[in-house]
C-alpha cells in the first residue's frame, strides 16, 4: 500500500484544523477537494480516519495513529528543508589544497 504525500498533507491539515472548511482555508483549496482527498486516503488505507460530526471532525483510533506518524514525517521534512537551505548559504566540508613545490 503506497500512501500519497499530497493526501497525507491534506489529511494532516484537516486533523489539525478539526474541519474540512478550515483545512481548505489553510491550504487554499476548496472544501470539496479536501473532502475528496481524505475520502480517497480512507479508501487507500481501508479504514475510516475521521468520525464526521456537525461540529467538525474527530480522529478515529486509526486516524490518530496515522496523524502522529504523518506529523513526525512532516516535521522531519521541515527540519531537513531548513538544514538544506542553511547548507546552501554556508559552505561546509573538507577543503583540500594541492600545490607543487616552487623553485
């Protein structure tokens, strides 16, 4: 089972926001696009990830497990992105200089 990064990102945003509407505002997508992405992810994993209520979304037990894992992965990606940006601006590593003996 391969998980789609875009669906995971949308799922994570919906879980953090507590509603598809707020997640849509955060990600600059339509509410229906968020709903479709989450439904497709639920289909991919074969379990419901949210209990949907009039007042918003509540993660299921499986949804909570996926949210924690997705959160960890997204935080690690942000960390490495930051490190790569810093490395671009600041040279690092070993510098070797080779010369010949002059007369």
